[in-house]
């Protein structure tokens, strides 16, 4: 009897020392460490770090929000996580060099850019499985993607050739390619489906493209190393990170103006925003940290240590993305 009680006490002590993975964790991709790191959204503490395929850069939820897909570029696979707990669900092998990934709004197409292989892969999607439809070569270093509202076209930036291409999703043919500024990176469609916003990483502006006329209509001054976008979720404002100037700008998508700047040291990159739109989490590529920003005060309120070259960031309880 005494032995049973003592064994139970030891077991309870061991279990007490195990830190549970909490709901609504923050998922961070440490691209140089080839790891996923889970952070507590409330306490800011690190909960768990585990290996994933080499160079995980970007991630996104499946359309049904039941999985979070991590694109392991050099690992040549997609890793599916539980979007709430961050735990691994399954691996999908032989997805070659998935750098940036995206689902079309109608959920029929899944697109993966292959940065080092100079192509994009278009997959048909039935809600569960992905079937390769076509591999399309592009001039050099295809990077980020955006879609039109009708899911007829995917737009791709090409960092190595300073271009944007439009590809017909139904026929998988390149419709057009136009020149833009140096090192185009992030790309986003405005909520009215009129303009493409392109972060010109080799300079300091957002290039605004009327994609129907294939013309640049404006350059919005931002900061050096203009990189990636994250919409607030109110249908009007979006944020753009500037990795060199260590700032994040607020872009009014109706007036196409820069309406604010937030100082964020360390090379801000990918961003995520809480459902109440009060706080932003952003990875800092150069200093192995994640910053938490008070969006009303426009200032950093917390810096959290993570792994090397943190890139993608996600949490399930986030704001909308338009």
C-alpha cells in the first residue's frame, strides 16, 4: 500500500514537471535552425521547440482551418500542424522546394513557389489532397503570390528578374509578365480587387499595379528593404515590413497612402495580428527575436528570444487578412 502511494506521488511529481502545450500558441518558424518554436501568447514564454525540414520559411492555414501548413523549402515537404496547439499532424513528402504557398479564394488551387528551382507548382485541391496540375518555369527566383477575387489568376513576384507574372489558374499558362522595381518580394491584392501591392525589397517603396491594364500607377514611399504585407482585417489598412530600415508602415488601401510608421529594430519580416486588432507579432530576422507591438500606441512592448532567422509566424486566434 505504501509503495503504491509513493509510486503515485512520484508519477504526480513527474507530470507536474511537464509543461503542457496550451491552446492558441504562437507558431514561429526558425528558418536557419530548421525548427518550429511554440510560444505562449499570454506569458510570452517558449513552450516547445522541435525540428522540421530544412529552411521552413512560410506557413498558412488550410481553408477549413483544421491544419497549419509549414513549407519546408530545402526539406522538400509540407508539414501539417494542429493550428491551435502547434503539434504535428502529418508530413507530405516530395513537394519540391516549397518557399511561399497559397490557396486560391475558391479553395480549388494550391500554389507553391520554388525560389531556388525558378518555377511555381500549381496543384488542384479537393479539400483534402493536392494533385500536381503543372510546373511552370519563371525567369528567376519566384517569391511570393497573390490571387484575384475570382480565383482566375495567381500573381507571382520574381526577385531575381525584377518582374511580376500573372498566371491563368484554369489553363496554367502565363498571361503576362511586367517589369517592376528591384527585388520584388511580398505581393497583396487590395480588398476592392483593383490593385496589386508589391514590396520592392531592393528599394524603399510599395509599387501599386493596376493588374488589368498591366501598368504601375503609383509608388508609395515606405522604408528601405520593403518586404511583406499583413492586412489589419478591417478592409482598409494593411501593414508592410521594411527589413533594412527597421520599420513597419501602415498603408491605407483606399487612398493608397502611407499613413503611419512603427519603429521595430532587428529586421521585421512576417507579421500576425490578434483578433481584436490591438497587437501585432512580427519576426525579427536579424536578431533571433519576435516583437509584440501595441498597434494603438505604435510601439514595441515585448521582445521574445527565438531561434536563428525567424521568418513565418502564425496563431489561430488572429484577425482577418483583408
